[in-house]
């Protein structure tokens, strides 16, 4: 009997099994290859909340990062690329590299750096999955981590300033989306009628960008103009994740959105309160501790006290 496979990942919303791109990549590949994963929503520990997801556990094996997890699944005979030719395999590697270089920085920026999106959508959603008081700390750290990752990969000359980096990453992302749309064409999947690793990566990167309701939708608007990529995401959701998403009615989704809006307001109020408390503490005068006056007794009083204390 094969060892049980358990995947720890971020949960879902907006009709998605997960709003986390890297978790979606692994979940989609498992569906395509038939790997029997047991999905566990992360338990809000420090380790899980620091972004070490998705994590695959099997007996004594613990594997993180999508590429390593997919390689592990292939070794367990769950191979979605079995029918690909050598050229298609090479194309897969090239397109994945393109996604990570050209599209991922813009996805990170949309979720974690764009101010309106972060404070209205991203921060409240992730804060709701993290226990207090970590919910007030970790989303900010994750945002800084995303910005650092963007600047490390795209902040080289001639782009020194953040605005120049932002403009360039969105140009690159739109170009990448156009290339993907042209490559997909009218096909159901990128290599015909059977999904593969490339389909899992494209779905994982595009689906959150396509489905999550952001106030700032620069890249989302461009994606929605490419109807074949939107159809691609919808087909995978309907064909492979329909059972796990059934029962969410439009009215139910509206309630989820309303609750998220309330949570947004609550988290922002808590953050503002903590900031005000910090400001007040910094601005308050720092007085030295008061010395208590020393009580001096007369010789007669000292004698009375000793008599009362003696047995």
C-alpha cells in the first residue's frame, strides 16, 4: 500500500481551492496526474505562516517548493507528462522559466505591494487565517518579503527606483500573458487535450489573478481581455475542482465577501490602534522612577515595634 500523501497549503476563496499560486500549482498537478493527496489547510503555526507552503508529507519525507514536490510525485509514478515528447518537455521548462521571470513579480506586486489591494484584500484574507496577535504582524512581513523578492530579481540597473520597477514588471507580465494566449490558441490545454505540468503552472499563476476581486485591477483587466486564458482557468476549475467547490451559491459568496469586508475594517482598526499606542508611548515624557521616602522611627517607636514582632 502506497504511503499517504498529505499537502499542507493555504485555503481558498473566490471560487478557488486555494488563493496561493504555488499551492494551486501542486493541487492542479495532483489532479492531472491522479495523485491521491489529502489536502490540509495550514494550521497557522509560525512555520506555516512564514510562507513555507505548500509542503508535501509522505512517511519520512517532507518536501516543499512546487518544483521539488512535482518531481517527488513523478518518482511515485504520478506523472502528468508521460505522453510529452522531448521537445514538449523542453518547451515546458522554458515556459515555466518565463512565468517565474516575467509574470510572478507582477502577481506578487498585485497581491502584496499594491497598497489598495494589500489593505483591502490580501492582508485581511491572510490575517483571518493567522491567530491574533500574529495576524497583525505576519502579513506585513510577507508583504516585505514579496517586495524584497521583486527588487532582488528586477531592481537591477537601469531600474533603480520602485516606480520604474513597477512599470517594467507590468509591461513584462502583459507581454507574458500575450505569449501564453498565442501559445494556447484554441486548444484545451497547452499540449493538446491532456493537461501537463505547464498547465498546472499556468493555472496556478493565473487563477488567483483572474478570480480574486481587487480594487486595483491593472493586470487583471488585461488578463480578462484574453478570453482563451480565462476559459482555460474556468475549464480546469469546473473539470477538476468542481466537487470540492460545490455548494457555494451566489448568495453564499456574497456573504463571504461581506464578512471579508467586515474583517478588513476590523484588522485596519486594530492596526491603527496599535500604531496610535506606539506613537503615544514614543511621545510621552520618560520620567525617572520615583524613590519612595524612607520611614524613620524614633528610638521609642523602634522599641515598640521589636516588642510586637517578638514571640
